[in-house]
């Protein structure tokens, strides 16, 4: 069994993030997606609250499970953080048993039948994993998995890496059959900061373009409504977002 794992804060989950999911699906038997639920402001004019993150997760997770679950994707909350959950998953596979955070059986994983586990990440997050290589903590966190070639790390796109881009666009064609390679490259390279700027500029159609392709029309509009609510301050309460989601489902 080949396992791919990808985690992130996803504020919001974009086509750029989805390109890594598509790549992981093309190279593994099962993909674990750890979806972070945390706020973000960092001094920008756009506030992404924990309430918004929770509401969008409540739309995204069922859609992922519905559309991608049959292909082998398992989505889980990345709490306390996606990186922490990935470390716990590696630990469970290393020790060949569940721990306080991971149920391998619940993920459909037989630790005795694992051929490889590949962590897909951007270069910044990848440093959190690579810093333990060759040091006193490598055995603690990874055991012999990395030394035996069973644990791998994939940072995805880096600059003008044409070989990796080809891998990614080929994987994305399964979900975007009518788009050119140039259009697929743009979807893969989009950054969260760009999408958040589109939100601030009220460019709704641009935001829709860069959200992942597994959402139906109702889910897409619901996510857009929640994202656009972050443009106005003061920040709305979680109760507000619950009411918004209930209204969407009744409609």
C-alpha cells in the first residue's frame, strides 16, 4: 500500500492546494488530507476567522468525501495542526500501531502492508519535517522509514520546475478535462494570497475559478458567501456562520 498525505491551513482550499491532492491520488493507493481549522489575519484587510474556517470545512469535507472518497481520499481535521497530525500518522506507521491521535484502521491502513508514505508539502512546511534528518531525533520521529526509502517528501512546484509541473498537470487532467496545459498550470500555481485579494476586490468569478472542482453549485455559492463575509469588519460570530449555512441548505 502506498500512502500519500497532505495537510494545510487552507484559507481557503484553492485549486493550487487541490493540485497536490490530484498528484497524490495519481501516485498512491490512499491519500490522507489533514484540513486545518484556524483563523488568519496577519495585518491584512481580510479576516479569516475560526468560525469561517469551521463553516467552510463543514461544506468542503462532505464534498471531498462524496467526490474523492471512492478514489481513496480520507479527509480529517488537522487539529491541533495539520503538521502535528502528519507527525502522528508517521509515528503510527513507524510503530505499526495506533496512537492517541491516529486510528490506522479507521483510515483503512494496515501498517504491515505499507510500501511507502509520501508527504506532499510546500517548501516552507517541508522544513518542519526535514530538520530532523541526520540528527538525534530522526530515529524518534521516523525510525528506519526514511533510511529504508519508505518515507518520502515531495515539495511540489519550485520555480520553473517543468518536470514537476508536467507530473501535476497530468494528474489534474482527470478533473479538468477541457482545460489546456497553460490553464492547468495557472490553477496549480495560484496562491492563497492571490485568492484572498480577489475576495477583497469582490471578484467573485475569479474566486470561483480558483476553488477546487469537487464542489457542486450550491456548495460553491455557500463557500463564496462565507468568504465574502470576511471583507467587512467587525468580524461576524460563529453563530452568524451557522445561520448562514442553515439558510443555504434550506434554500
